[in-house]
């Protein structure tokens, strides 16, 4: 998607402090943190919503969630963390999904 900010970060067109990446996804700090530690895990394949995933996307999302669990120390999340996926609905956007590229918020560093 040519106008997607996350796609531009993944392609290197926009600079970000990528703290982890592999064939499935990247992790970088959220520019508008809602917790003392707030990262975004973003699949490299562009799709906006969970309901738009195909079988390969479902498998990749499972690998992403597993990998996040192995990076707790590297991300400073030894005391626990929260993962959150906001999803815009068909009738509105009560969840507040701002960027229409599926992404996982990883938050910690204090009581949430």
C-alpha cells in the first residue's frame, strides 16, 4: 500500500528505530506511547483487519505472538506486558484504529 506509513517503515522509506525484525514482522517504538514502554509489532504483509487474513497470515500472526513472548527481556518487559490489537468496525471506529495496517501494541513498564 503506497500511502501506508507502516509499509513505508518496513520498506525503509521512513526511518524508525526498528528494535527487531524477521521475515514476518518488525517491532519499533510507538511515536505516541500510551505506556512507559510501548512498541508496535507490524506484519510485513499489508492487511488492515484480522478478518482479512488468509491461512498464511494466521500462521504468521501466531509466530509473531510467540516471538514477542521470547523478547520480553530485550524489550524491557520482564515485569509483564499487555498486547492489544485495535480493529475498526464496519459501522465505526470505537476501538480507535488509526493506521489501517494490522499492528499489535506491546505495552509495559508500569501498572497498566
